[in-house]
């Protein structure tokens, strides 16, 4: 799907039968072979499975060299014998629109390469302006080595993807390595956070990969022997047991409380300080949530707003409610009925991180029965 101008202006796999493998998850890549020679369009495709062979998701694309111009489409389609076929649906968001400019839409037929975790797509666009065809190339990150390694042994963790970067933390502040392999010794189950530097966009996914442990590390050396203490004096015999009729009754067992599932924190849905205005980083998660709700019309959710602990608690309470309402308004603009989205605000009462931390300016979503 290329950006065109009038007048010529410028988603855990095992090797096996294809039908048994999932294409769900984030795919990162680029569109080429458009009417603009040499043009590149960085693209992020996120796919989810629906009923039967059905698929849905979102496609985000930036104009090459101009990340301020972008579009997000809802996508829908089915599996095919060699991959999948997706068609553009509702436009969920657009930035950087210019006079007499537009984004092409149509259908994309994808071929899947399981060995490389690669999608190759051929797009056929509706004949609007210069829209004709385009070629997509996507890769995704998947663990390709053993899901568990021997504790303490030097092991090689191998993944798919292009220009992979390894980090020790979800905030990508602790880089570990680059490439498709990482040599390490693990003594406990460990999660690595990976991203691709292959045509990255503002919505490039961070993929967690967890490697388990088989066996246990060598036990510690035994402690030196300690002299045994002298035997204590013999205690007096205990009094005779009380008759059953005088024994206090054992307390009745108290059933364990039923804990409802915790709300899900939407990734990177942050707000400006002291305001209910969504930051650009909020769009990927909200577009994905909107696509999920549109594909499952019976689901209802509650949006929970939160703030950090900067400012007065009373004002923070109001601000958290406004932030929840801002997310609700975004989803309604994407086509989700307002009656399916309840809202609530908790002010600064439930921080996830020590203050001050911008990540406390967040939104959570929980399903409503």
C-alpha cells in the first residue's frame, strides 16, 4: 500500500505442515516496487486469528523518509494454502496528510516461508490515481533453538528475524547483542526483549522471548560440621489430654478468596504531563484494541485511567477520568460502539513504578462480563 499523489507528486512455531502453523503476531518490513522508482515504505503488520481460518489485524505504514506521514488500516482475510490473503478495511488513523494525496488500498496475497519466518506479499490496489501494485517483505522474531537449556551450560539461543537487537529489559536500556544468535549461560528461566532494525517504524514491536532451564546448577559446597549442643533437660510430662467434649472446636476452614483477573496495561499508551492528550506512541496499542473489539462484537470492556503522583490528588483524580474518556473517544472514532466501553479513573492511587515515572500515566483495560 503506497502513498501516492495526483500529477506524480511525491504475530511459537514448530516445523510441520503449513496449515498447522500460526501467522499471528507482529511482522515488520517494507513495501517496494511501487510507481515511485526506488521508494521504500516501512510497514508494520499485526495479525490475529479469528473463527475458522479467519484473520484480522492492523497494518501501519510510513512514507519513506517522512515518518510524520503515516496511516493505519484495519485488515481482514483468511489463510490460504501457501500463506494468507488480507484486504484493507476501515482506515483507523492517518497523519501528515497533504493536499491531493491519498493512500492506496486493495488486497494483498502473502506467501509464507516457515524457515525464515518471512512473508512475501503481492498487493493489487483499486485503480485510484497511480495505485497499481506493490511488493511487501516482512519478517518476524521467533525462537528457533531449544525452548529450554541446561542450567549453567554455555548455550546458543537462536531466533529468526532481520537485524535483530537483544536487550535484557523491556525498556530497551540494557543492550546485550545483535544478530540472530546469542551465546550465554543461564541459571534460571530468562526473558530477552528483541526488536528488528529492518525498516523500523514508530510502531516497531518489542518481542519477549523466554528460555527455560533443564536440570539444576551444581549444589553449593556443604557447610563445615558444627558441634552438637548439649541435650536439653527433660521437660515435665504434659498434662493429660482433655476429654473430646472439653476440647475447643477447630476453626472452620475459610475458603480462599476468588481473585479476578488483573486488568491489562495497554503498552505505551502514555499522556502528556498534566493533560489527557494522548502521545503518538499510544496509537499502535489503541488501533490493535479497536481491531480486536470490532472483530468480536460481543465483548465489552472497562477503560481505567491512572496518573503519576505529581500534582494534587483531587486534580489527578479528575485527570485520570479524562484520560480514560480520551481512550474511549479514540475507540469510538475507530468504529467501536460507545455502549461497549465503560470508563473509570483511579487518580494517583495505584502507581506501578516509584514516582516520578512517566509510565504511571497509563491506561488499563479489563473485560466486563
